[in-house]
């Protein structure tokens, strides 16, 4: 049962433009959400998170938006850079604190 | 700190053989997680430990999979017997507790397993 879904397996954008990665979840008990970034042959690394008491969190070029009523969150990268090319995983946590991940979206930023 | 250490980095084995994956978490971290990454299902949580005690193993695919954490600095994930469908990248992650239960997880580099 995929409680966290990333319906776009891949995304390609031009350098300098905005990248928008989307994530949907089904479990209403989730109250903390994270994005991880993964380069080939490496483990995922934490990128940005958001608590359910917020609807936006910004860190430099990265902004995460949360729409609780729609059970949807998105990661915006502006401006996109070639070094941002990686697989991005959305993750969600509930009170039990184990983390559920989506299947990932492969972002390619073209120079 | 060296981060989460996993060994081996690559493993090729034949169907039916026993496979043991190893993980050393970051020193001081008290939670350890095993994940499996496949093209079809992305990152799946297999099992996690708190203070060396298994908390949730509902993600373990079947009885062929077992995990242990004999002490705070070492964990193993064993597959016996292995099957070709077990081929995947297996990640170990650890998490500390600094007063916030939402502290992020730190992943190891993964073990790429191929079962022929």
C-alpha cells in the first residue's frame, strides 16, 4: 500500500527555470514531510522538511508547499541548476516516527 | 564522523545462497532503519530498530528476510535463501535523538545486490 505517491517518475527542465516536483499522500495521520535528494551510487540526503502546522517552508532555492486538505505537497527549485539533477524522494512521518517514502522523481536539469 | 557505513557495497550471488548485509550507524544514534530501493516500488522501509529493539518489521517481505541489531553500533540484514527478485539496492539509515523526534535520518551509501 503506497501511502506516499510521486506520480511523475521523471522531469526535465531547462537550467534557470523552475522545477516543480509533486507528492501526494493518503494517510491523514502524517504530520511531518520531508524531501530527500539522491545522486547515483550514494544514499539519499535530507533536503528540506515541513511540519503540518505550516503551509510553506523555504530554504534558499528550495521551497516546499503543503496543502493539507488536498493531501499534497510540492517542492519548488528556483532557479534550477544542472547540479540539481538527481532523484528526489518525498517522505512522510506520523507519530510513530517511521518514515514512508514515495517512489522518487528523477529530475534532469539541462544546461 | 564517517557517517553510516554499509558493507559490502556490491554483492553478486547465486539464487539459493545466503546473503548478509552489514550496517554501522552513526555513533550516538539510537534508531536504525533498513530500506530497499527498486525501480518499481522506490524506497521501501523493511524494518527499524529503536535502542537495538525491533519496533516495526511489517515491511519485511517474507520469512527469508531477517534483521538483527546485537548492539548500538552494528546491524545485519540477512536473506536466506536469496532469490532473483531480491535484487535491489539496500540502504541502512540512522537517526539520533536530540530532543526532537523528527530529526532527520542519515543514509549509508547502500549495498547493490544482484541475485542470479
